C-alpha cells in the first residue's frame, strides 16, 4: 500500500497512530481503566475517574496546531530518503508548504516561528521520554 492511500485523510492518520499507541484499545493513563467514550472534541473520557485525554497527549504531536497528516508526511519523507531528510527536501515535498525562516521563539499562539520544514525537524529531534527521535 502506498503512502497516499494509507494516509489519505486525517482520520486515517489518527487510526494509524491509535493502532501504534493503543494496540489493545484505550487504557486510562490516570487509573488504567479500559472504560471510556469519545467526546465531541476528539478526547477520550474515562468512565471511572473522569480524566480526559487525547490520542496525541504525550507524543511529539501534542501541542501542534498542524494536521497530523502533515507530520506523518514529513516523517515519511525524512525516513524514506537514503541519507535522511533536510529542510530543502521537505520544502519540495507536496503538501508540506514553504520553507520560511523566522526569528527564534514562538508566536503568541505558542507555535514556533519557523516554516513547516523547520517545525518538522524540531519536533522529530525533540527528546522523548526514553530516546531521541530523529
């Protein structure tokens, strides 16, 4: 199956991430209950403790406003290149937008002041709990 077919929509990307993160289904991070329902805001609400959590919580995607499909496309591009990816290569990948340089720091909404290519690299190289990704 090719990339465009497998990740054709945001829902397909979320289903893939759910399969990776929760192969045995939902477990509440607060009380380990498997009883939950999905809210209208795309959150899971635990029936036992009432904790709300999202599929993206605790991942490199948790604070982004960018579509998950864009992130998966960027990671696919980087990992499918023989010698890894670079910002210019990401710029040339359809659907990732332009490579716009900006000043350091974040905007008032909390998003980094960089183009999509730089955002992808910063997220992929951010330390996770046990290892570096990227």
